[in-house]
C-alpha cells in the first residue's frame, strides 16, 4: 500500500517553510508545514486549471476550470481569480479559451495564456504529427494576453505568427489537433516572457517589444517538458518529463539547469533506475534559497526536495484523491511551491496546524 502524507524529512538539510499545492481532482488548495500538516486551506468553486500560487500580500492567484472551453485537451481552464486568505474573490478574469498558466506582473496587470485557431492554410504546412489527424477547422495554437485590473487587453502575442512550420515541427506521434500545447507563461524581470511548447520539445524566451524569440532550445534534448524557470544565476531550470524522448529510452524524468548563453546543462537530477522518478505529463521544479530543489512529480502527486548532490531531504505524497473522467481516482498536482517562514504574505496569518487537527490526524 502506498504511503501517504509525509514520508521522510531531514530538518538539518531541508529548506524550512510551507508548501502550497492544489490537487487537480479536488476544489481545495492546501498549505502544509514541513511535517506535512495542513496549516491553511482555500475551498474554491472550481477544480484547478491547473494550479495557484501566492502573491506577496498573501492572496492566492488561481486558475480554475469552468468546463466551458472549446478544446477537449489537457490543461483546460477558463478563469483566473485572485482570492484573499479567507477565499473571498478579489479579482477575476474569465475567458473560455484560457488554459494552463497565468502570471501577475509588477505593474499590476496579469498575463494569461489561451488557445486560438491557426489559420487553416498555415495548419496544412506545419510539419510533424500523425498524418490524417487534422481537424477541418485547423490546428489549435496559443496566444499570450496582458490584461489590466479592469480586464482590458493591453498587449497580445500569437504563437503561430512567430513559429516556423518547418523548423518548429510538432511531435511525430501526436495528433495534429494542436501545434504547440504551451504549458508555461512567465514574465521575467526585464519584461520578456519565458515559455514552454510541450509538443515542440522547446523552451524559449520572447522579446515582448518585438514578439520575436531571443532564445529557443530543447529539440533533440527534451521530452515534452514543463515549467522552465529563470534562476538568479541566469540559468533556466526545467522539468524534463522524458515523454516521447530519444534521450529517455525507458520511462524516466529529470530536472536540468541549462545555461542559455551556450545551451550547456550545468546541473541534473535523475534516478537510476529511471522509472523511480517519472511523470509523463504536468509537473514542475522550484530552486530554493538554500540551493535545494523542490520537485513536483505531478502524475503521481509526489513532492520531494533534493540537495545539489541529489540527496532527498523531504518527501510527501498527496493524500487528497479525487475522481477524473480520464484517469479515475488520482492525486495529480500540476505544480507546488515552497515559501519560507519570512514570506511577507504570512505576516499576521494563523498557521497553527491545530486548526486542522481533524484533517491532519487522518494521515499520521
């Protein structure tokens, strides 16, 4: 029987704090302490589409699944909402085509990600995919949209206008229903955008002023990756799922740190045998202030922290299962984040796990 809740913990080596995660089969978002105790819970009107993260004021910026989207593809969302500590809605933006990711910007605006059709004539020229699986209306691709607090669009970017149908060929064993399947949208400190095109095995940085790529990397190296993150040293941390990858002959995932100036892999975490760490889809990684890395093995709902040397110092298995039409009873997690005790959003907040003793006692 699989162990649930806290599995292991080395306090002297782990980065202390609280871990936030949103089980994809439920409608609650949990904040747990290092012992795996729930210290806070948001109960929301939607399932995740796909996750949420904390703002510096302690509010939760959450993507929800409304069920109204036009696309029957993983990552469906439909609404981005900001809720306060008590779960009251502070702000929301609803658009049926929203999916996967969102980002609150320094100027108070929010960058969102959505699906849109590629013009049919352009769809026909895109290389790759399984022949004969095209849709008459054309492929789906992605747009990035910056909206102000009133929900007004102030900037947009359309992937199909900046990709090459020859060079940016989609996965050869995927349906030709979508070109890119973007799963990450992060606004960098300089205002440019970091993204991940799952079906192209490509991560990239987009110059917001011109809309053009300043960096693209991954083809022939990545396998349907997720969650590229810019580190303080300028490198990019990536969860490489290893799905449909020539570099992963057996089911296996890895975390890599890439130097975008020369595309060299500077750090890597993987297991041997590889299938001891594997998630074919979703998932993410966060570099912590002490140099450790928090890993979300999303498919299994397992969260764990490793040192630079690969030593596991904290491990937790999501005990909150729910039902999904595709996967049955599951405990999937799209991403997870660790926040230190000095995180400004925690100031004045009650983080006593005794408030949830009835819940925490179930998994001791």
